[in-house]
C-alpha cells in the first residue's frame, strides 16, 4: 500500500513538473518604431531575456480596425488585421549584412520593414505594401517550434506612413500600374529590356538572388526619374547598381545572379528613395510625365 502511495505521489509530482514546462512561455519581445516610408514602416524587434529561438510574428492593423477592436489586439486575430511570421533568414533588408536570421537570442534585436516584405526571404504571411498616409498599430509575439505564440503579445506601438506630394513611387506601384509607365524600355547594367521584360522581372520572386531584388528597386528608381523625380539622392546608388550588374541578365529573362550581401546596401538605398524616405518624397496618385527629353536620355547614357 505504501509502495503504491509513493508511486502515486511520484507520478503526481512528474505530472505537475511536466505541466509547468508545458505552461512555460518565452518572454514577450518589445517593438520600437523607426523610419516611415510611403508604403512601409521600419520596426526594431528586441527579444526578451529568453530570446525568440524560433523567430517571431508581427500583427498589425490600421487605425480604424484597431479601434473597431476596442483599441487592442484581440486574443484571436481579427479577420481585418495582417500578420507575418519571421522564422528564416533575411536576404533583402539585412542592413549591410548586419542581420542573418530572424531567430533571436536573449535581448537580441533586428530591424524589419513591414510593407517591404515582397522580396524578403524567411518570412510568411502578409507581404503587401502599406497604404500611404495611414496610421498603423503593431504588436508581436515569440514563436514556438510550430509557429504558434509562445509568449504574450508585446506592448503595442504605432507609426504613420508618409504622404508627401512628390515625387517617387514604389516598385509595387510600377508593377501594378503598367499603363502609367513613361517609357517602353530601360537599361539595367549594360543590358536593355523591353517594358514586357521589365514587368516580368518585377513579377519574379527573389528566392535569395540579390540581382533580382536590386533590379526591382532599380527599375522603380529609373521610372521615377524619367517621370520627373529629383534624382540627387539616388544617382550614386543607381550608377553603382548599374556597374555591379554589368552584363548580367536578370531572371527570368536570363540566369544572372548576385549574392544578397553584395547588393543589400544598394537595394536598401533605392528602396528608401522609391518609398520617399530619402529624396523628394512620394508623389500623389498619378505620376507626372517627364518634362524634358534630357531626363529620358540620361538613363541610356
């Protein structure tokens, strides 16, 4: 009888210990809002003392959705909110190779760009650009091995995308508004492409190829300049990008390739230019046509 009593007590202790481990959760990450662009919001995610060994997930809502949910993120995600899980390795927004994984150690930080995930690797979920001139609310949790929440939600932060009156558009705009293109061809590196080929390139997934992500931003930057944007903030990056690309033919038109580490800095600069973070700012909703033939010829020299 005593033997069975000891077994029962031991089993109970083991059960309680197992339950405590099952209930154990990671510390919540913290968020800090950084620079805003026309279609993106930069956020620094910092893991808690227990880290985020399986990555993290960011949830976001626009102002009207946030307040429709009582000014909070509900326990069950709203159908109107957006989410993205960061679980792999970034190759686009690495900020000069500073970041190599979304799996964070204790108190480790990484900078991400919500709204600029279309070409990013290691991410699943919402990849669309953010609307301009809109306020968004963000919160995040640390993932478990299956991608579910393994921490409480972080404190909520907010930021507002820019809505300046001129004079650049994002690559997403040019990809989805072919009728607004001011030219029928462009040169990337030393290779000329037709409009149809350029649209094909804009629709090509990056899949870790730095040449493709650089080409996406370079196409947008050149179209912006042709339609009248001040090129000052991007001219050096455009020249460097063309020199780096050289005679490589961008997929899927060709099979050229560049390591993301060699292109990420230039891609980031051109992305910031197209988003209005640097340069003259973002245009309205209808692009202006180029005012002089000289602006067009400058892209082909």
